[in-house]
């Protein structure tokens, strides 16, 4: 810790952090542009200048850029010094020289960082009489609008897009006061995280194009905290509506999940909220296809009348929320309820839940992924099944640069220095996928194989290599053991699958990391190639019923797999990772896009895989604000067949975008008006 | 390698051979006149540390403008246990784009082997495996001469896999710059060399620790490296004695402007401005009166009449509030409109800004426009104060990302200080009185 003084007030701060961070944490108003909490400091805009004094007697001081100044004990600064204020006002004045005064019609208006900083700095009168520079804008696709005239050249966009997200098609071109941020030619931005440009840009250069389709001013929006339903990660979002219509998704900071960034699918893929196919209320569909709204009581009575004394079963959906499933189970009775998984999916999920409960496996948060020394991704291309995870994997790989830079005395927030010095430093990432992964540029090594081969690889890792002596533990420790371990694992990655291929790995599902060799078909979890239930003595549940399975034999754990499984039927080639989407629902493109299409990673069964959002996921529990509509609830709403159960949930019906339906006794279907979280939950009609 | 004879003029290590040859120095002349004797001594008779110590003892200060001691800079490269044994680079900064400066061009076009020998010695000192000559793209003739010289040096075994017969490699490459002033900035040069945007890099890391391609790199000015052979050949003591006072060695001084004999002259470091200007450059042309001079290219503060007796060295010029810079002075006489000159210079610096930081990117064009307004007569009252205020913000080192804009402010701020009446006259006259006067004179003549 260090004690510093800013304008005659003392602050206890962490030594080595930059002054801008420290000042902002201390609620000091200090304008800035190029600095971003996630992207670090580069010192381009020179906006955060403050006075630094060398000692008590120093009256003159000198200007320093807060974002580039590490704090140390005893330092003295002034934010309010007239010279510093004047300098900051000059910077704003220079930035505004070429900035169009189109604020009244600018899409960024109302949440423009430049506007805020200009007001904060006190620059209110334009004295520069010259003309403004103009640019030709580019078509950047259906999601992002480009308006270069507004650019203040803070370099944030390329630093996010190119340096942070690994995009290759957005660059800074030119020099002097004509630096252009765009593509080499018009075209759709290729990166999966391009939507973040909307938020990263401090002004209105990159704006949300779908949002601008309809007239909206930002201050008219009604926003509510929500959780993204796009994949299993559950990124925290802020959903906004106007006139009872969903308008946009913005990022909502969550320290362990998405922090500052979302994927494009999460940001732009939410139009289904107001989609015409969505059933919004209880009703009855007639034979002629028409749909008559009825009250819940009426509907239940009608169902009762139709069914009479017949036995009723309820089939839910794995895409439904827990609340929905619970309500359905209560309606039909537990013994008549099916969660909608196929049997061979249910068991791995159960086993996985059991692992998690027993603490034998853990789902890392994205923050933990980013702090990993080495990562193995098995059987998934996260860019498709959980894109935000892919962005975290990139940060995990690039984090090595910060370590290298730290050895050279460069602070981790010195972004340019870190990237320059640590440009060749990468933590190892190994990808084992069905098809070429789009994250391959990051990977130390890639392996492509059939589902069976991938499962075999996972099994080998869980099991240990039969020929290497101390087995799984050793390999696992290598995998987590930094660069050297990473290299060892890379070696494995190259030769293990080949051995598996020769020996045959037995029937496995795509997402399974191999099945228990006792034949109970649960995924491998314990040593010896067995699931966590089956000890060496065999399967306690007597489930060894799968054709081709065999009774456990002593010494299984030590024997090589060559020859084993030859008698088994070949593994069913399944594509699509979507749980509970049997048969025709599967994506025929193979596992790569399965998760992408149905929006579910189905990740629980994957060994060593990334985080999945399950009931215990912190993403849903730690978010600020009142009881949040969960991502699962959103999915439930999407699953139109479950509208009835959805309606019966407590706490008002939640729609996917996080808007609350009115709770007034009559059950009006109108949505709440502004201030959904705080005001009484009554619709405007009452 | 044949044995070599003596250098034709040891008192002028930079241009002695050129003057003796009466023009470009041929390979035979190089070999006859002490060719690569310093390099051979460094590689075959001395350790790395000894080479660095020798250059340190010679107090060789960088000739690119900052005047940093070359030997000290070489010593920053990790050595001993910190040396990871990987590749290192030595780079000669020949991206000479400072307005009014043409010293490197003269050396490279006439005696490229001098630079190559200096780099061979530098490579020995820092254990560089590869060297790059980063040459201004417009120096086509110098490039031609360098290419030829590099071929000769390779054939003679001075560079290559077995540099100077030492058994160690030193490969030298010629790189032609794309033609941006900012590429002369040490770290922007590294970015340009790597094929990146020529924007200066954040420090730390400093190039001796992490430079080109993330490896230890030393960037020296062309003239600095050209001084090195003499130090190794004659020893630090003899080299030190060449300078005047506490200065050591010689300097290639240049004079441009309306003087009788503009051009370059190698003189002891510390020669007075008056001597350079009035003896060696022959004084002002008939009918022109001295008003001031920019001592080291465009990015240095004006010096005026009262400074003429100062010795032209780093300390004295620094104490007078300017910088020696490249040591090639631009003389301003009474036929030059100071405001127009300032506008011209600001136009240059604004054009050459890399565009990274706000004060440089946006501030310089604003100042250029203000000066233009003065010239055109559209300036408003208060513009001078505004200009001074903004120049004061831009012109302090540390307020901008690199020193490009700081350098740009030096002539402007000093012009406002020494020639303020010119600016005020513009404001009062509603345009350029100078131009009106010259125009009137031209009108009378016709």
C-alpha cells in the first residue's frame, strides 16, 4: 500500500497502479479517453494530465499523464491545479476542433463519453475558425454503423478489436491529423466481438446499427439488468426497451463473467424477444390454427376436461428454466415428469452434477480461465458454442506477455509496453476440435479428430497414458504446469489420439470425455477409466447393459487400451452439442456449430472444458439489482410450448429481455413502465 | 585484407579521407588510408568491455541531437548473466529529415565505409549479430553508394559470417525508409523497420532492453557511428584532444541560409558560432543582415546576435535555451519573414506528426492555422496569447507522447520570444508587412 496526496487529501492506494485508476476509484473527476479499464494505458489522448510535485516544497510541479504514472508512497498530485485544468481544457478544445456538433442527432447522444468529458472539462466555446476534416464512412455490416467524422483518434477501437479481440480487419490508417479507423475496404466486420466497438468508442463513430433502425433517444430507454440467454456462460447484460419494445442489449459489468465485453451474438441476437412467433399469453389453439387467449384457470380447466382421468406426463426442455421445469414437475407430479433429455444425455448430466456437488470437478469462471497458465479445450470450438469464453481464452494466452513484461519492470497496465515487449510470449492453449477452430491462431497446438478420437483424447488425459507410468495425475499436472508442461501436453496432443485411433476408444458421445469402462455409460471421471460411481469392483448400479459393454476386470486400469473395444460397435457419429435435441434437431455441420445454433453449450459432460452455467453459477447470484430474470427464464420464454408453465411462475412473468410484466391483481399483460426495478410493479394502465 | 597505411588527416576523422580523395572515397583508397584498422583492433585485440570503455573514455556524444554518450548507451545492453545469448541489433539512424540538415548525406555519399566500419565496431561492443542502416528513402545516391560499399565490405571480409576474421558473424542490411520525419525517432524507427506504423513506442521498455522484434537494440546516429573508427584507431585520448575545452572529437557543422559559403565543415566540437558562421561560411551575403539562427535544424530554438560567441557544443547551446541538435544551423536574415518561416516550419511538423497523441496531432495544425491567419490578415486580437498558451502546453517535454511536438514548438516559442514585434506587426497591419514591403519593392523594380 502507498499513501499519496491528491489536492491535499490523502489516499491509501495500492502501490504500482496507475494514478488514473486510483483517482477514478477515489471518485475524483478526471477526464480520459484512450484509457480503458480492460485495455490499459497507452498515453495517446493526454487528457488525464495532472500536476505532480516532487516534494513538500515544490510549488511549480510538472504535468504528468495520470494513466501513465505509477503511484508510490509519498507522491503528491493536484488534479485541480489551474495549469492542469487549462491543459485538459486545451486537449478537449483540440479534440473538438474536428468533431461535428451533431449531438442532437447523434446515435451516441445521451451516453457520449466525449460529451460528458467536454462538459466536465469546461470547454464550452469554439474559438477555432477553421473547417473540420471530413471522411468517407464505410459499410461495416448490418450490426455496426460507421461515422468517422466524429472520431477523436483515441485508438481505443483498434486496441480492442485488433489487440484484445484478435481481429484482423480493422486498422488505423494514415498519419498526422488524418488517421482513419476502418477496414481496408467496405465490408462486414469479421470479428465475433465487433459489437463491443459500440461501447468501447468514446463517441459516436461506431454505433449500434439495429438500435438505430427505429427512432430512439437513449434517455427514453427503460433498462433492466438481465442475463444473456445466448449460451451457457450467462453474461450479465443490460436490456433496454422503449414503447414496450425491446431495443438493445448493452454490457453489464460482472467481475467473474463478462466484465466489459459481450459477444455479438449476445448483443445483437436478441430480436426473438419481440418475435412474432413467441407465445406471450395462455391461450388455446383451435383446429383451424387460430389462437384464442384464455385465462390460466380456464386453460387448466380445459386441459383437465380434455384429459379427464387419463395419465398425464410432462415433458420439459433442457432449455427451460429451473422454475419452469419445477412448475411443470409439480403440475404433473414428479414421477410423470421428464426434463426433456434423452436417457443417454440425462445420465452424463446427472453424473456431472454429482461431480460438481462432490467437489471433484469445478467450473472455472471466465476470470479464472484468464488466469490459467495453460488451457486445453476438448471437443468444442468456444467461438461457436460460448464466444465470450473464446475471448477469455485469448486473454489467458496473452497474459503471458504481462508476466514477461513484469520481469522487465513493465507494469501490467502499460498496454503498449506489455504488447511490445511480450509480443512473442504466450501461454499454451491446446485445441482438440472436430473441425478447424477459428481460435487456431492462438493455439500452441491444434488437434482435429472425430468425436471418438476426441473422446479418446479426453479419456487418455483423465486416465493417464497407459505407457507413461504414473498416469493421469502426471499428465494433468503437466497440463497445468506452465510452458514446459504445456509443451509436454502438446506432445501428448500429437500422439495420443493416434494411439487411441489404433486401439479404438469405444462408443462415446460427442460431448463425453469417454464412457465408463464398467459399461454403465457414464462419463469417465475417476482414475481407471471409470465413472465416479463405479469403483474398480464394478458398477454399483448394475447398469452394464450396453451392448458391447463388458464386465469390469481387475487390472483394467493398468492395461493398455489396444484391442479393447474392438468388439464394440463403432461410435455413433453425432454432431451437434445441443442437449435434448435428438434426431432431426441436430446440426448436420457437426459439433462445431451445434452449440451455436441452439444456444446451449451442453458443456457439463466435457472434461476439462470451459465454464458452463449451471444452477450454482455465480453469474446469476452475484449480479446487482433485484431478483433477476435468469437466462434460463429467457429460454423458457423462448420455448413456446412452455408458455403455460411460465405464466404460473412466481414473481411476475419475466420476458426474455429482462422486462417485468405487471403484477397487478388482474394480471394485465402490459409491461411495466420506466424504472422497472424500483417502482411498484404496476402497469401504467392502473 | 591488405595492410593499411595512415589516415590522411587524423585531425579530421570524418572528412579527412573525403578531402584527400577530392570526392567519393574508393575501396582502394579506404584500404590505403587506414581502412578498418579500428574495426580489426576492436574485433581481434579487444574484448567487448574494452571497446565500450574506450568509447566511454572518448566521451563520444550522440550527434543526432540529444547528445547522449554513445559508450554509456552501448553499456545498457544486457551483459554477463543478463545476456540470454539471443540475437541483438545495431541500427544506424540515417533517416536524416531534419530541415536544414545534410551531414549524414555528405558522409554516406562520399565515404560509406566510414559508417560501415563504425557499425562493425559497434556490433563488436554490443555483440550484435545483425545491423541495419535505416536510410532516408530519398537518399537514392547514398543508397547506391552504400549498397556498393556493403558488397565490398562483404567481399573483403569486414562483415559477414566471419566479421574481420574474428569467427563471429555480423550481417549488415540496408533499409530504405518510407519517408516520414517521425521515423527518425528511435522507437518509431524500430516500428517502421518491423513494418509497423511508425509511431513512437512507450518507454519502458527501452530499446537497449527490448527494441527491434523485442530484442536488445542500439540505435545510433549515422555521424556518431562515423566517429567510432577514429576512437578505436587512435585511442580515446587522441580523440578527446580533437575537441575544444571539455568537448571531444570533431563535429560536422553545417550552415544554410543566405551566407557566402553554405555547406559543411568538420571542425573541433566547441568551435564558436561566430567562427563557423563568419570564418568558415564566409559571413552573410551582400545586402543581407543576420537576424537569428536555428542552431541544429528546424526543431531547435532561435539564437540571436547576443549568442554568436557561444561555443557550438551541447552544454553552451543548452544553457542559452536552445539545443545543438544536429549542429547544422539555419541562418535567418532580414529578408525572411519570421512569421512565414514559423508557419512553414509548423506546416512541416504538423504534416510529419504520426497522429498518436492529441497535442501533436490536433494542436500543431491549429497553430499552423493561426500563423496562416496572421499571414493572411484574418487573425484576431488575442490570437498571439492563444498561440503562446497552446505552444506552452505542447512545448514541454512529457506533455506529448514523444518529443516531436516539443521540438516543433522550439522555433515557434523562441520566435515569439525574440521576434515578437514581427508577430505584432502582422496583427496590426492585418497581414504580412514583410510581404507588402517586398512586393512593393518588386513593383518598383518592374
